[in-house]
């Protein structure tokens, strides 16, 4: 009954829709991303579609956002600060962002978001709540030229490079969107660094072993064979 108990089930095939206008019309989440949305949107819940939806909202969004930017925010400022980037980078542009998102239980769950950030690459998983809480994992694969100075990032850059030469930096984002916390997680970098160190050590050991032989393998051509025992010696034994 539309008058007493309205509900809806909404399916949209989206082509080049402005992200912020679209999100503000159908979801209770604020978008800090600009660009043009392409993909599939499925939503259902009580009431009517709109930003007043509550924890009863369920659905999914998948597709891409093209020619967009991450707008200035407290969270973005914390992330760029943790990465040692210049304070002037108040917004970050990307060419294409691929997303797979679920909405349930008052949370927007990011199953996977991937995008290019100029010479860097980014991946994000986790969740954003209707109560503004953040529980996100961000992996930035930075171009080596972007890691400057000393500190933890420089040490990571010395030992951890992926197959494309980028430096993997993993961050944990918590708190709320008004008061976010950002911390460095060394897991991915240590995993790659461990493999590279093993390869370096293995290569060094191989070179050393190739240049020498174990004592048991060496022979002395001047050593004479022992003389056989005489019959008398054998009888005495």
C-alpha cells in the first residue's frame, strides 16, 4: 500500500550519471567523489528511494566512475599526511575507478575499489556506517619517485617493491569521517620485502657455492694408495 506501508525495489542501469547528484538522490551516504557513474544499481527497502533511507536499506552497486576526483576531506588530509605527500594535494584526481559495493545493516560495505592515482595505484576494502564510522583498509602502490626523505616510508621503499617497481604502503583507517584515525600497516610491504630478501640471499649463496667445493669433494692426486698387508700381518691380526 503506497499510502500506509510503501516499499520499493529499484533496478537501474546507469550511464554517465554525475556521482554526487545520483548518490544524494537515492542513498543516505554523502559522496566525497566526483565523476561519471556507469554500472548497475539494485536497491530495496521500506518507504521510498531517497537519502532518508535507514538501516533497512539493502542493495548493491557495481561498475565504474570515470574522470573523477576525491574531494578535500578530513580523511583525505590524514591519508596524504601519513603518506608524506605535500599539503597542496587537497584533492586527488583519477582516470577510472572500479567498484563493487554492498549495502546492508546500516553499512556500505566496500568489497573492492580500485583506481589509478596518476602514477600510483590504490585498492580499498572495508565499510562505512550510517553512523559515520570508518573501518577501511587502503593499499597504495606508490611510484618510487613519490617516496621522499627518510622515515618508515623510505625504509619500505628500500626493500619492498612489487613486480612493477612500485612501493606498497598499506594503511588502516578507523574512527569517524569527522575524526578519522590513520595508521601504517607493514604487512604487505614485509611480505614483498621478505620474498626479495630471500631471493637476494639465495642468489648470494648460489654464487658462493659455485666458486668453491666442499672438502669432501676435493681429491689429492699426490697421495699414494696404502700398501696391502702381508700374509704374516694378517695372521697376527
